[in-house]
């Protein structure tokens, strides 16, 4: 099981750059980039709240839960 981060998709839909989101959220480009690429193991609720506020979205819009093997083809 895994949490898949879809921040890049929501940012593209909103036509918002990493720099602009960084300014609005108050989190460094480096840390937002790690969130965007899924290279984090945790995220603070305050950061998640700020991202959702800046992107006008719900947490479920930027995060997705997948069970192991969901991507595999079933015959």
C-alpha cells in the first residue's frame, strides 16, 4: 500500500508554478519539490492545509491511496 502524491497534476490544472505555490504556502521550493515528486515520508497538516488553501482543493485531490498490486494487470 502506498500514498501517491498528485500535487504536480493539481498545480498544472491551476497553472501554478512551484515558485508561486512556495510564496503562497510559505514553504521552500526544495521542500515543495520533494512533496511534488513524492520524495517525502511525512507532511505536516499545517503544510497540507496551506497547500489546499493556495490551490483551492481538497487533500484527496493531491493524495491518493493505492493497495499493493493495484497497478498490475489481472487476467
